[in-house]
């Protein structure tokens, strides 16, 4: 159905919360960059298995994908890797709640970048959401 994306997004939020909690516990005994490497390898294996299980590779022709699509998927991967490394370094040194809140201000940046680069509407309602998100972040970070 049309609203399924909300269920998936909510599931993503729960999984992201677990990343912070499990990661903080695991980082007590390991370097954050090494932990990120291990996390990436485990995730790659799970994603490849899921790809085969859900038959996502059936008929896939990598040469049929445009160079532009490959470029932006590659750039997304670079940004994601940088995000993971920086997140785990921050998580190692800071409180999980504060790190997660500051990390989630990426939502503010997505809204602004989507308006600037994708032509998505920046409405009064979304602008107010941005302001409230930033205010909430500041309240949590600076007690």
C-alpha cells in the first residue's frame, strides 16, 4: 500500500536506535574505525544474502545502469561510509543519546538539500519542523 514507506521508516528508526545502543556497548573494547569495518563487512554479507534470497540479482545487468546512476550510488556509499566512521568515533567518546540526536540532525540537512538540489518544496510546515528539530537538538545537547 501507499503508506508502507512509513512502516519501513519506523522500522528503520528502531533499527537505528539499536545501532546506537549495541554500538556503544560494543565500542568499550574496540577501536571505532575497526568496529565500523566489522559492521560494514557483516552488513555486506547480510545484504548479499538478502539480495539472493529476494532474487534481486535475477536478470540484473550492471552495464544497463547509467554512468550517472553508478556515480551517485558510489557517492552515496562514500557519504555513508564517512557517516558510519564518524558516528562510531563520536559514539566511542560521547553519550549515546546525544550522539544519536546530533546525528539525526541530518534530517534538517536532508530537508534543506532536497529543497536546494531536488526541487522539493520547503513549505512553512517543513520549515517549522526544521526549526523545532534544531531547537530540540539544542535542548538535549545543552542541558
